[in-house]
């Protein structure tokens, strides 16, 4: 038998994130009327898609009781590998395959080192992020790769109707992860 006050407190505790989100939306909407426009909301979701996709993968790592701090530089190194291969004339499917395989190998290295040296993943991946950062700079020669084929750029810059392709990939990743985690 809870009192009304206790029920309200319980409701607020269980819904605090939604309430904070609504408060932030209202605050920013009153500061700039264009904040809630379709173009701005699409831009925010599109820019967040990459972090959400990486976050989906990290959910599995965290559920296993670990934490991987090196994923940002894994993305940097894999992106550098893919950029250089594209500039060298490799086909897009082969470049994507190499990018995926390079990420798998980097994660296998993290796993191997954690098991071999019995090091907590948080500490190990703090170290390997600097390894991957250095490899990224060495591989790329500290330069930016440009002039990618339009078919490749469409993954990050293309649209299907009004929806960015990166957002579609993000939604597929979230749905797939949700299915796996719930089954």
C-alpha cells in the first residue's frame, strides 16, 4: 500500500530519463524554432548513427562483463586501411571485407591478450587504443584520404528517400541486437 507521494516518486525514478529527454527537447525547441524541424532532427539522428552502431556492439561486450576502450581507434585504423585500399583502386566489396576482417582481428588481439596475460579488459584496451592509434597514423601517413567512389560514399552520405542510409543501417543493427539479446 503505497501513498500517492510514494507512487509519484516511484514513477519519476523509473521514467527519469524520458522526463529529462522531454525537458531538453522543450528547452532547445524554445531556444530555436528550427530545432524540432525535420531537417535538424534527421541531421542529429544521422550524426548519432555511427555511435549507436558502435554502442550496439559494446552492449554485447559489457554484458559479458568487460569494456573495450579501443573501439574508436579500431574504427580509425580500419577506416584508414579502407581509405588507402580504395585510393589504390581496390573494389568496394573487397575493401568492405578487409575493413570488417581488420576489426575482427583487432578484437581477437584484444581477447587473446586479455586471456594470455590475465589482464582486465578495461586496462588492456586502454593500452591497445594507443597501439591502434599509432598504427592508424603510420598506415595513413597522417593524411586524409579523399576522392572515394560515390557508391562507397553513399553508405555514409546517401539517402533512401528522405532517410539517411546510415540511419537505416543503425536501425537494422539495433533490431538485430535486440532480437539476439531477447532470444
